[in-house]
């Protein structure tokens, strides 16, 4: 079972990755300018108060001890309490991260729905008008900044036409989808441009392959040739790119969430950095890093399923 | 012998930036039941394109004319649906490079099953049984296990066997083989050639065998057609052509094959290279490389003449060629 052992090996690889993430997060947060004690007490705090708070937060101990405490609490599911909001960080993450995940998921889905059929169309009619038009349109989408596209969509479909809300998250799942559609579309446009271009050239590379000629010589249907022989092989390289893009999208949701006033993890992150809310920044970074690692893991597994040579 | 395939004036052009390139030029030949025809020539002579033209396996920019009569119907005029039924069902093709012709991401069993699904009414279970039979037929051991394996788990020779199994799945009447042994080791080559010969007898197929290897032709084919610059320049039984080549090009090809068991003599080689499709010489395309060329060869394209029973040649000076005799003794 090469696939099973591949999955096992890939899961074991997650362990050093996670340890590394913890070290980086721990160091990074301590490199940020400013410290939490002065954030809590303000600039004119008494030395005695500073010492007391430092002791409360454990900041008076050595870095090694601090790291040990940090790792131990992470593994017991305790990411500390938010300094400014006074609630457990895990609770905050549980509230906000699903919003970002839903936003990213929708963006990925929209991007695929846009990119895959158009990539096929452009590739099969390469050099003709349809190909040029599709590539031109996506080129525009790719070269415009995300926040600008967001503002245009907001103005037209939100403010002018009133089809979609201009901000917030709404109540209930359907309402969530309605609220997140425009921000997801914004993210999807640039993502789909990347995917479309990559998949188009992958399809062009595969369409003339000998095994596609052999499949044609077998007299099987054109639909089967495209879906089973062409698409599956073309997807192998595109899936890797897609996984990487999703990772970037998770971390890059900050801008979109700000433009559309979506209360997701990206917004929480920005607010916490400004507020020097160490525990939240730490916890959120870990959560996002784990999420990205899992995304890459799933990407690898999907790739191994597509291409049995990967799992060797 | 009953004729199964009749090719008349087959011409294949590719649209190029500077006008159409004629890859196959006015090619005519016929093929009998259970006959193996060798299509011989150097790289670029149009033999592979000829083979692919028979089942219209060409890029969309290619244009074809002429007739390919298969069981009373012209393949070149068939509807896409009928063509699909012929391809793989009645006429199958195997390729030169099994490594690139097998889909790397699909198990061998599925690649056989596809063919069976397209051309037979067998149930899932029956198709599985048939796939195992086919693996046995082409000599792949442990059929049941190997069906679920992927091409990269097969050796070169086993891949070629698997490709033959896929091609033969639906009992085709004609097998088109495009240099099926060129990519293989010599020992494996012999096994595959023997396999194709055995299968021809067992399944009563006809075979068209494209190759540049005259040794392969001598060992396997009944008749041969020699191609140069998109045209057939000589056709005849393998015995006749080897005994008495009538075209200077054929004579050159035969002279360039090393032989054991004879007195060691210098190999003949044909000077120059085959012409590119965009610059085919006037008159007889072979004249710039030909030792027998005379004035008429530079001016006019020779007609195909029947010089002996079943032995045709398109050469102005075939009598001179005949007089010099065969380089093969």
C-alpha cells in the first residue's frame, strides 16, 4: 500500500513542522516593538505595577522557561487569555477563524468554477479569439490590486444595485454566504486568474501527449478523453499551485476582511497586533499556521491520488 | 486472398505558415486478410503519418483526401460516431514508446477496460475476466494483480505487452503498429515481434507494421512498401524486394544493413539526408541522392509501374537498378 505509507510519512512530517512553528511564533512575538505590560498599564505606569504585571504574565522568567510553559499550555489547549478582550484566546479563535475559513473556501470554489471551464476553452481553442479574450480578461483581473477590485464590487453590487450587503457577517448560514459572496469573489478573481493560466498551459501540454493520441485511437468518447486523460494529468501541477494559493489566501484575508468589514481572523489579527495583545497574536498565528499545514497536507494527498507516481 | 483494406490516392497535408506541407502524397496500397505489410522508410518519409491517416488520428489542422476503404466504407467520409466504432473496435493501433503512450495516472486494468466498455456489451464482471485473459494472451504474468498496477510499475517490454493487450481488447481485425519495437532492447524486441506474429495467427488479424528496421521486415512481414518523401516508391513481397530491388532507394536501404555470415564488405550508405517537407525536389524526390539519376529524373515524377507480378516501382531507371542486382545475397 504505497498510498497508505505515503499518508503516514506525510503525517509524521507534520510534527517537526509544528515544533518549528511554535519556536518561530514564540520568538516573533517577543521581537515585536512594545510589550504587553505597557499596553495594559499605559506609558505612565509605576515600576511596582510593571513588576507585578510582569510576574502575573510570567514575563519575569527566563526565555527558556517561558517557552517551556508556552509549549505545555499549547498542547493542553490553553492559548491564554486575551489581554484587551479578557476572554480565552481559544474562544476568540473558535469564533473568528471559521469565518475566514468559510470566506477562503468560498473564494476557492468560485475560483475553480471560473477557472477550470475557461482554461479548457482557452486551451482547446488556443490562438483563436476566445483564447485571447479569456486570457486578456484574466490578465486585467490579475493586475488590479485586491482592495481596488473589492471597492469596485462593493460600489456596484453592494451600494448601487443593492444585491449584496456592504459589510458584516449576518446571522445563519445562508445569510453568511450572502454576506461573504462579494469578498469571496474579490479573492477568487485573482486566484482564478493564476489557476486559469496554469491549467491552460498544462492542458496544452497534455492534449498532444502520446497517451491522449492512444486514447483517441481506442475510440472512447471525447468527454472521457478530456476528463479522464487530459484533465487528470493537467491537474497534477495545478493542484500544487492551488494548495499554495489557498495558504496565501488564508493569511492574506486581512485586506479583504478590512475592506468588507468581515469579522474574521484577519481582522482579529490586525486589531491584536495594534493592541499588543500577545496571547491572541500567538494563538492566532499558531492556528493559521496549522491550518495552512493541513491545507498543504490535503494538497499533497490529493496530488498523490491524482498521480500514483507521487506516492512512490 | 481477400482484401480487407484498400487505400487509394491517400494524401495528407498540414497547414503551415508558408503554405501546405504534403506529408503523405498520393499513396495507394491494399492489404489482404491475415497479411502483414511492412511500411518502410527513413525518419520523415511519411510512414507514421500514413499509418495515422488511415484512422484520421491527426491534429485538427491536417487535411486529407483520397479513400481508405475498410469493409466497403470510406473511413475518410465516416461520421465521428462511426469512426469511433472503427477505432479500437475494428482497427487498433500501438505506438512506438509504451512509456509515453500509456497514461501514467491510470491503472493498466482501467486502460484495458475503457476499450472494452467502448466496443463491447460485456458486464463489469465479464470485462474483468476478459482483461485477465488479455494479460495472459500477451504474456504478462500474475494478471489479476498487475491489472491494478500503474504503467511505472511495469518494465519496458511489459509496458509494450500491456499496450498490445489494450489494443487487442475488442478483437480488432487490423492492427496498426507504429515502430512497436524501436524503443526496446534487442532481446525484448524479438519477444514482442514473435508475440505479434503469434497473435496474428491466433486472432486472424491483418497488420501494418511501420518500421525503419529492414531486419524486422524480413523477419515478420509478408509484403513491404517503401516510402520516400511521402510517396510509396516500391511495393512487393518481402522475398521479391529483397531478392531484386527495383528502386535505387530500396537498393540503398538494403545495402545499408550489416549482415553476419557473409564475407566482410564495406556497408553501403545513402549519401545525403531525406528532404524536408517544405523543400521536396522537383521530378523524382530521390534524384539528388541517387546514383542512377538521369535527366528525366530531375524533370518528371515517375509513374508507378508493375514490373513483375505484385511488384510495383516508381522509378525511371528501374531497369538499370535491376541490372546491378541486389546487395543482399
